[in-house]
């Protein structure tokens, strides 16, 4: 069990395609899941992907009941998702504000699919297969992007919509809110 340092933009490990998990019960996989949990809890984030803590495995953790970082966000089920696959439903996309623990202090408007189906494995090896829309769909797309080496600024279409959280959202006074 460990809170691990979160890699920041510029680290080449954030630009790699993550390795598929072949054995969910391996000590490496179990440790990765625990470290994702411990680290996300410590920073009160909406989601975290294994490459962000320097682990080259296709595992993401996301979800929250209520979160200071995104005060208007509806709850998203807390989920460990292994070897995820996303399929857009339709072609509609919407711009919305995103931040990232690997891009601290900044927010940007990012286009994401409004509706997706995502599937993968749970930490017990059960199949997770869900439809999601809105902020839930956004979070999953953001986290899964980390598994293919994409950070949110690389998805932006208008870089005038990138700025400092403290300027854009001064009301977010939580010192951990980035
Ligand atoms: Ni991120």
C-alpha cells in the first residue's frame, strides 16, 4: 500500500501505450490497484490511470460521490477498470472543462463523445460493460486516454480555452483542486 508520486506532463512515460494486463491476480497487478486507490484518495481526484503513477499497465480508477475539484459533477460509480475498451455511441461531442493530476493547475475545454459504451474487467475478473453519458462518459474517456499516451491538452481544438484553474475558477478554494 503506497501513495505514489504522480508523473507530470513532460515525462515520456505518460506518452506510451500501456501494456495489457494478462494476469489480474499477479502481485504486480494487485499492487497497482492498491497504489491507484491510495494515491487517488490522497489527492482527492476524479480518476487516475496506472501510467500516471509510473506503472505500465492498462488499469484505470475513477469515480466519486461528490468531489471538490468538480463541484457540479454528478456522482460517478467508483470503478477499477482493467484493459478497457471504449466505443462511442453516435457522433455527438460536447466541449467541457477538464483538469488532470498530471497537468496540475490547468484546465481546458475538451471535446468528448456525449455517449459511450465501455467495457473491461473488474479487479475480480468480472466483466464490466456499461453505457455512460455526460460527465461519467467524459471521465472514462479522459482516463482511458492515459492508456494510449494522450493528455487532455492534446485533445483540445482551441488552445485559447486552456488556462490556470486559479484564474478560471477562483471559487475552487480547495488547495488540492487543480
Ligand atoms: Ni488525467
